[in-house]
C-alpha cells in the first residue's frame, strides 16, 4: 500500500490556483513535487499535477473528487489499470 512504510513524506505545491463556482463548489489545482523516504531509507521523488474538486456541505468544505496526473506509485498504478 502506498506510503505504508514511509518514514517521512513531503509534498511541495507549485503554482496553486483556486477557482470558485458559486458559493458551494471550488476547484484547487497545482503542480507538485513530492518526496517519500521509506523506513529502509529509500527515497522516491515524483512530480505531477493534482486537482481537488470541493463541495461545501453543511458549511464545511469537503473533497468530492481528486484528479492526479503524473506517474503513480506502482501499487496504485496496478489498481488504476484494472478499471
């Protein structure tokens, strides 16, 4: 499972953008660079783009959908290709 053996994980947001669609929906999008250091000391660095579709439900912003573009970690890539 992705990040199951992570000792540390960091993600850098690059050029974030927020677009509102009325008062009840928004999209947050950004480029990213992340770094995963496993408990064995292995380092994995990846880059890509992320988008979060948000809905305001009962006055609180909730993530409704996530879009990821870029190389997926191997265990997630195998799940995505089965669909």
